[in-house]
């Protein structure tokens, strides 16, 4: 939920994938959309999960735990991926020291616009093509995997 107690979006069919979240009012850059909610999995529990490539709603946290939006989640789990997102998701720590994922508008968003984040999936050694992107953005990477790191900066050559 937003600071005023109401979600600034509704969930409905998306042309990108399944269900999506759509703005119900204008949103300004930096405006909070909500906290990602769901069951917490500890690193030990995560190690025992059977990853069957089913639809997942996991958000990894810096402490090694994950939030699973499938169980006890809220509408923020329906933000779809785009390589040109209009929202950002980042980690915050609540008053009890528990990491949370906060989502906010990354730019001005109009009523009716679908809300997107860049999933930047950590896929390890898997083939990025296995995580096909369908966002349709002009700058689409073709994958929901995280972009490769930039090459190291070249050191200037000394003339001598």
C-alpha cells in the first residue's frame, strides 16, 4: 500500500504477460507504490526448494533470504518486467532491522500505464535466452536476465 493507505494501481490483464499492475492515478517520480509482500524463505530453506521453472514471484534480499509473493503476497507481485521500466525496486530496512523491497515510480506515470520493473534476474551460468523478454521496448535486451557488467575501463596509454 501507498502512504495514503490505498494502492495506486489495479491488477488486470496485461498484453506483456498474464496479469499486470496499472496506475489508477498519476504518479510522480519517486512516489511510493508499495512494499513487496509474501512469505519469507531463509537461505537454508531456499537450498531445499525444488526449482521447476514454474512461474515464480521471488525477490532476493541482501541477507540471503527471499520474499515469495505467491504466499501472502500483494498486488505488487504483478509488476511485469520491462527493459525500459517506469518503476524501481530497492531494498530498505524496517524499524526492526528486517530487509524489505520497496517499489516506487522511476519517472512520471500516467493513469492507465502499466507499471514495470527491470527484473535483472541473476541466472548464474544459465543461458540468458532461456529467460525471454517480451517487453517490446526499443532498447529490449531480449532477456529478463541482468545485463552483463560493463567492460573495465581502459587505462590510458602513456606516451613516452
